[in-house]
């Protein structure tokens, strides 16, 4: 919640700063307004975050690069074709070298064990930009997007949103308890939903073919956090979507699974999100997708329709990653540095 609130505040202030011009009626603004229009912070001034990405990325990379710049620092993109890692050098040696020169690592890896290894040998914090098991920063953006749209789900939040129109610095409306349905492959994005939403009071209902449910190591963590009480599993998408406020899906073929494409397309037949399927949802339903998206997962009518939050969700990758960088690496961070290993 702290990250989401911070992301919202950074978003409002950055958008004011980035607006093409200061409107005439604000040019003689009061000192309070001018204060609200200051740059968010220079908390990354002279700091470098290494973006160690072994897989493609549009959103996560752009979010990290542009937000580090807004915070006065630098995100240094290190793709798999750029550095020695994996060809001439081990993860252990790479982690030690990068952490001698950069103040943080944001890593997108294949197998989850790769990020564990980086974290073990890095002297600076390592954040997960996507692994085979988890995609934590995606869920931060999803949560901010849901809060911003809370008025769709609750009368109180709608009132709050109306009041916000008159406020200089809008308050992020509270979310009522939601039912969130996920339809499709139980991959990294769903796995983070499973360990996040139940702890915030929301129910998660999942529809997936039996052989594509979350793996045991994820389910062990779900149980350890007590999230299993608020999760229901189905094979039939209609049952999962029944009365849901939010419907979410993701690709059926995650990066690295391209060889399984034919089997997966067959296994997920009948799991496409369509307006027909969404008729089973609560009348206030909204749709979310992390992107990139293929039409076989969700048709154009839903994806480009008025209930879709997919593009605001994509933009919110920036503000939530910015909040994370500010809180984790920023010079105002009061946490003690990680001890030497
Ligand atoms: N949602 C997401 O992580 O997108 P990218 O793979 O483009 O970063
Ligand atoms: N499950 C997808 C998410 C992409 C953002 C993948 O891992 O490719």
C-alpha cells in the first residue's frame, strides 16, 4: 500500500511537471501550487540501476529507463547480447562486478533460480523484473490501476473521485473487497496475484486447465502466507468469472515456451475472454491484461472496449517502478545498507 500511495503521488507531480506548458491561469500560482509542481525528487542523483535483462521487454524497460531519469539517476540497459553473462561469465561473477559499480540491479531472467543467484552474490539490492515464477512489479501497476478506478466498484470511492476533481493533489480512493477472476495460463503474473490480492482482502478465482495450474513452489508460498483461504480453482472459465469485478488474463505462451505453442493453443481452447464470457461477471466488471496480448486470449471487443484497463495499467508500470526505485535506491531511503556477504 505504501508503494502504491507513493506511486500515485509521483504520478500526479510528474505529470504536472511533464505537461507541455504551465497554463496561463497557473503562472501566477500560489506557493502551494508551485510546490506541488516541483520535480518529484532528485533521489537517484548520480546513481545507476543496472537493468540486467535476458528477455525482451517493452513496458518494464521503458518504465525503468524513463523513471530513473525523472528521479535524476540512470538506468543502464544490459541485454543478453551486450554483456559477457551466460557466454563467457557466470551469474556469480557478473553480480559481484555490477554491484561494485551500480547501486541496484533490476533483473529479468529465465529460470527463477537465476535471480536468486544474482541476489546471493550482489552487494546491492536485486529487484525482480520478471522470472519464470514471479512478476511482482506487474501487480504493483495493477493495484494502482484498480485504486484509480475504485469508483467503478464502490459508491464511496465514486464520491471520493468526485471530490478529487476539485483537489490539487488527489487522494487515492480505497478499494472495496473485490472478486478478481483470472482466466488462462497460471504463469508469473497470476502467481504474484495469488500472493498479493488475498492479503489485501480480495478474492481470487482462477480458471485453467489442470496441467497448467501454478507449480508446487508457488503453492507452498501461497499457503505459507495464508492466501489459499481466499483462492478458488476451476477448469470452466464461466465459473471463475461468475460475479467477478475484475477479469484478468495473460499470454498462453510465455517467453521461453515458444516450442510448446501448438500444445498450448490446443489446451487453452475455450479460454478466450469475450463479451459473451463477461456476461457472467458482475455488472461493474473491468478487464486487465499485462501485455503483450494476442487476440486468441482476449478478443478485440473486450480488449479495446470501454471496460478494458489494459493501457492505463501499462502506463502505471512507470509510476510504480518509479516509486519502487525511489523507495529502494533513493537517497532519502533510511533503511540500513545490505550487509556484506
Ligand atoms: N507487462 C510487461 O512486463 O511487459 P514487457 O514484457 O513489455 O516489459
Ligand atoms: N507471462 C508472460 C508475462 C509477460 C509480461 C511471460 O512471462 O512472458
